[in-house]
């Protein structure tokens, strides 16, 4: 029988593999994030993630990114948003209208995200769906089932009240609940799909209609309306602060109507981590941190690779050397190297109707 002394001498060798495994885990690409709670980490968000500016047609000037969702996730984005529309009985990702910019079926995009998560086991991703056509939770759940994304989705303890505490990234990863979904908004949450979370039960947003650089410096609650102008109360009710940090311009004209589109010309300033330009991302982060008494939970941007926007989020999270992140050059890729948005003209009559109607819409909904 081995002596107790021999057991003690072997203990470091028995414990070392366990310690190495724990210390070697890089949650969302950085070890120090593993034991921080989900609500205590700033997410870099890709606003309208699947809508690409790929140069196929003039209407892709409304695209919000140069690279697709998989590239975004590889580069450190952990929050992706998209607009959901019902088109001929199918739930599709369409930018205001499916005749203008269509990124395909919702289930295909969810499959892309689930596939990425399967290959990146130590990561947690958040999806925010803009429910443009008030699709039911039951119909949205069918898309998650088709994408095989239900069993990796997180469901909080309550669907009606924001939690006071969230799991850590390590806990979400260990429990294999690494996909969190908010929906803006759900007509009625469904007990059969508790992983579909009504956004404004859990989050609040700063203003999204930003047309001037000075507009980007607004941090207060714009939505939900019940907390409008009362940021302190929203925070006291445990809502997480999501800041909309993207700029629009009105340079796209369709049949005499000016349409909001992402302001590509200023994005090098908008997404900058600092510097003299008004409304830069670093300035917004510091301003909102002071106002909230905490760092923003999420910062939504267009053209995520410019700035680069990830630098500001890394600073807020204390990330120094990320593990496994793939660098993406600033600016647009070479022609033809990005894909994912389908542009359709449809019938001219349909386009005319859409063009006239868009004057009363937000071209790029938050």
C-alpha cells in the first residue's frame, strides 16, 4: 500500500493537469473573462450583421458590413443583430424590405452561428432579432429547431423580470448554453421557447437615429419607452445597457425619397478608439461608463472592422492579448471576396411602393 508521504509527493503531478485545463481556458478569447458574469462583459455588436455592402447593386449601399457573420465572430464580435421579415411564408433576413436587400432564410443564418459555436467551444454568442413583422415565438422557435440551435440556447429563470445575477461565461460554457437570444419585440413570450427573450425586459438601448456625430454621444434610455429619460431607474431594474454607436446619412435617394443608410464616409472616426474626432467610439464608451456607473453591456457598430471597433471593447473588458482571434484588415475587402446578401429588384411597381413607403421607415432598424 503506498505511503501517505508518497501520495503527497505525487499530488502536484495529479493536480497539475486539472489546473492547466482550467487556466488554459480562454472564454470569448481571453482567460480573465471566464469567471466574469455575462452581464459584466462588454459585447462588440455587429449592427445588422448579415447585411453586406458587397457592391452587387446600388441598394447594397444600405449594407452595414463588408464581411459576413462568420468573419465577424472570428474577429471578436460576440453580439450579432438582424431584421426578420415574413416573405411568402418564409422567415427571411431582409433590410427593411425583401425586394431590396435579402440575406436569406433566418434558419440558414442561425445554422451558420451554431456551426461556428460548434467549432469554438469556449465562446458565448448573443443574437438580437429585430422582429419587424411581429412573428410569434412559436414560429421563431421553429427556425431555431430547424437550425439545431435549441439545445445550445440559454433560458433565464424568468421571462418577465431581468435577473439580478447572470451566469459566468465559464458556467454557460460548461452547461452548453452558449447562445443567448433577445427579440425586439415578442408579441408574447412562449413557455415552450423560454430561450427567446423579449429584448426590453432585459435590455435598454440608447438612441439609434444618429445623423450627426454629436448624436452618438447620447447614452440615455431611448427604448423601452417606459424608462425613456430615466436611465437610473432602468439600471436599478437590472436592465443591461446597449449603446447604438452607428451613424446614418441621407445620401441614398430612391424615387425622390431620401433614405437613411450607414455613413461609410465617417466610420473611421465613428469607430475609432479615441482621437480628436467628435463622437468616436472611445469617447462614447467613457461617457456612457460615467453615466451608467458601469461599462456598457454592448456597443453596436456598423463596419465592425474599421477603427478597429474591437480596440475600445478590449479596453473596457481588460483584454490585452486575445487568444485565437483572427485579424481583419480595416476597410472593404477586394471585390467579390464577401458574400451573403441577395439583392432583388422585383417588379418595378413593387419597388415604387417600397420606395414611397420607406420615407416613413427607419432604413436600418436598430
